[in-house]
C-alpha cells in the first residue's frame, strides 16, 4: 500500500529504513560549510513534508570538492514528492542540485527500530494534529523500595541498588475511537555512596520520566497510520498478544511483561553510507576530478 500511484501508504512509528524513503542530494557547493548546507537543506525540505533525519557529508577524496546530503522521510510518498520538486533546481545555490530517490530496499536482518517518545509525538502531531491525540497515565509506581532496603538487617551492596519506576498508560485517538495501552519500566543505578538526597531526587524524577516515555513509545508501536490517496488518514491498531484483551485499569496493572529502559543505554547506531543505498539512477557516480 505504498505511494507511486497506489491507493494508500502505511506509515509506522519506526525508524524509516526503506530506501524509497531516502533522498540523495549532491552537486552541493563547496563554498558553504557543512553546517550551513545542513541548515539550507533543512529549510527547503522541511517545508515540503516531515523529515526523520538530514545529514551532510563531504565528497569522497576522488571526487570534486563539495558535499552531498542524505535525507530520510517517514513517508515514501513524501520523499517522492520532494524529489520531483527539487531535482535539478537551484534551491539555495547558483547551480542546480541533483536529487535521486531510492527505489530498492536492501534486505535488513534486524528488526525495525522503534522511534523514541519525542519522535512518536512529533509524527502523531503531524498526522493527527496537536489536539488529535492524548496520553492517559493509568498507573505510575515506584518500585525502588529504597526505604525498605535501608531497614533490612542485611546490607544491600550499593552497586545492586537502583531506582525503578513502572508506568501503565494508553495513547488515545478520539476521532478514530482508538486506544493503545502499554507499559514501560525504567531503571537507574545508584552508583556513588556519597550521593545526597538532592541527587537521588533528581535521578528519581529522571527515571520516572523515562518510564513514561518508554510506555508512550511502546504504545505508539501498536499503531499504523494509513494515508489514503485522498489525503485522509486512517488508523490501524495492532495489539500484541499479551495485551489483546487488556481493557481495564486492573488488567493493565497486572501485565507481566514489562519493558526495561535505561537512560545510559543507546540503541543500535544508524550509519549512513552510499553502499547501503540504491538509487533511482543506477548509473549514479560521484563527480570526478577535473
């Protein structure tokens, strides 16, 4: 159900990895800095549709001095429209830029990466509007039990002490009569013996916030945005097996499977290189040195 004349496109709350959502922009001038080019490209392309990422790289040593950019969209249809609008246009420089759209998807052995909470909310705001969705926290519980541990006879080694928060919530889309319940848990270790009450309080607030963010992100993973050719939006809810029948607060609170998240844990890195992308023009070659 993708673009290119088809009836609808499905947009998920996942990091876009398909090359048909990726644009390569080259023939960028060597005069401005990479930072200035990034700003110029973002100004142009972000006015067209919502971007996931935009990166600028220097040309290879065997090519003419200059830069190229790799731009990722959430939607293949949006990427196609941007390519049509900007290819061989001057945009922000004296010479025209070249824009190519990826057409083939390189097989990915890894599961799609989930968007973080901020990216999910940005995507939701774009398609549903700021007032088109909300989140409802059903339960937010501190699982740290630090005070109980302090009263225990046996001393708990400091490296085993940590702050833990559990959150159960649901993302609500009233216009689509859709609710997506999910849970999340965040854990933060207490590393230093001399950490005072203020430090612990700040970490407690951070851990609580991360538990909410993890639950929000996971709730959005169960939703698919269906963009019809007319521009209208539909939503599909895909409940996972363990929460298919979870509809009441009691059932949500009794969920056994809990997702863990640590603010120090980074997801798998996303490296961009031309060898991982195939573009509309199979004969693409970087400009050679004169």
